[in-house]
């Protein structure tokens, strides 16, 4: 009798397991098996410990289902500092036909992105960052018309940004920074694009005035080889709260209207911007860095309200407005770098005490600095610009 009871419960358990497994679509079940075979936990990671295919895959770590389909796949332990995974991304990912979200935590996954990602017509979020993904960005991603966020940053991707990706109608975030991408920045079609980050690549060429939508709030193009004027494009982007164009070869004027945008950070340093800087109103941006350009004319008093202001290594002339001194001495200005220009004076007493929390550098201008202040090492040791240079610039 006891043996019959045991046999009955064993049969019941066997049926339960198989009925329960049958909940997941067989195509998705086999796809998860292929994905698992291509990846391994790095030492210290136990993400795949729960991936026991005798149990329900919808209970696996990182697997989320709706009815009999996988709708989200988050590979790797999301906790900060987790070791991540190693291996390759299997093409079977493209068989998860209902997948809306696919992410991979930082690790050592290498090889290309599967072309089969183009089959995921419901995909809205793609995040495979901080790994060793190489090859091109699949142009087929442009067929995923529901795709809103693409984060492929901190990898080894090469080639161009596919125009098909830039044409995605619902694209909201495109983060491709710290790769090896080349070519030009394509024209973006989405009118809901809020974040574009392509810094630290080798992108080149100029940007057309209508290449970026006015919906942008975060734009970083720094550390590339981009060139040409930006004034017409920038005047359209009045929703920006972060702008970094540093370390490129942009030319032409800086539009005065940009200083009225709701920016928290304006980074335009190390380009070839030229002409005067003329904000149309008092500037409320906390940090403005326009150093290492070819900017000229007198320093606008409208910039005196900036907390961290880098004007160094330009061609500014004339005297420093008195409003700068007042705000410096009451600690409203924390950084005021004016070195390596052609400035001729500043109304500050030689006995003035610069607050400890503030930093002023006046080195290498057409005047003897009236106060001794510590400057960055890269400012050099010469206190004053040679008279011949000052006379030549006046002429």
C-alpha cells in the first residue's frame, strides 16, 4: 500500500512538472537553453544557479513572462559590483518574439550583437553596456519601430551609426559613448529624443541645423572629431539641461541665446569657437567651460553670476568687470579661470583675501596680476604675457 502511495505521488509530481513546463512556449524554452549554453557566470557570480531547466523557466533569475512568452530578459545579477557574465550572445535571442526588454549587466561578454535582434518587433528597451561587444551596430535595429532606449555604451563597437537607427520614430534615449564608432552623426527623426550621448568615439564631419530634434535635454558629443558651425543647430535646442561639445573642432560663434537654456552644465572647451561671447541676460548656469577656444572681445558682466567659470586660453581683451570681483570675494564664484588671455586689468586690491573655497587665476595676460593666487600647473610659470604679443593683438 505504501509503495502505491509513493508511486502515485511520484506520478503526480512528474505530471505537475511537465504540465508546469508546458506553460512556456516551446520556442522560448529552447531559445533560453541556447542563450544559457553560450554564457557562463564569471568567478564570484551565481546568476545562473536558478536556471534549472527541469523547473519553470519563468521563475529563473532575470526571466519575466506574460502567459506563455518571455517578455523581459535581464542577464546577470543587477546588484552593483556583481562580476557579470562571460561568453557570447546567442542568435537564439531573436526567437523570443514577445521580448520587450533585453539587458545585460557589465561583464566580459564579447563578440558581435546578434543580427537576429532585428526579429524582436516588440522590443522597447535594449541595454548591453560595459562589456566587450564588437563589430557593427546591426542596421536591422532600425526595423524595431517600438524601440525607445538603446544603451550600447562602453563596448568596442565600430563602424557607423546606422541611419535606420536614427530614423526610429519612438527613440527616446540613444547612448553609444565610449566605443570606436566613426563616420558622421545622422539626422534623427524622433521628436521625442531626449538623450543623445556619443562621447569618446571617432565621429567626424559637421551637423546640419535640423539634424537633432528640439526635444533633446541631454547632448554629449565630446571627444570626437566633429567640425563646422553649431550656432544654428544650438539655437533650436532650447530644452537642453546638459550640453557637452568639448574636445572637437567646432567653429563659428557661440550663440548668446544658449545661455538662457535651463542648463546645469555647459561644456564647450577645446574647440575652435570664435568671436565675442554675448549672453542676452544674466547667466544662471552653475558651470560654464568655454576655455581653449578662439573667443575674443571683452568679458560680459552677464557671466559674473556663474559659479564655476572657465574662460582661460582664449583671446579676451579689456578689463575684468568689477562685478566679478564682488562675487569672487563673497564666495559666489568658486572658480574663475582667466589665464592665457589678453586682459589688461582687474579692479581688485593687492591686499584682498580670496576666500578659501574660491579659486582665481590671472596668469599670462597683458597685466601684472595684482594678487598672488595659485593656478593650475598647466598654466605655466610666466606671470605676464610678453609685451610684443599684447601690442600685436591690439593692432
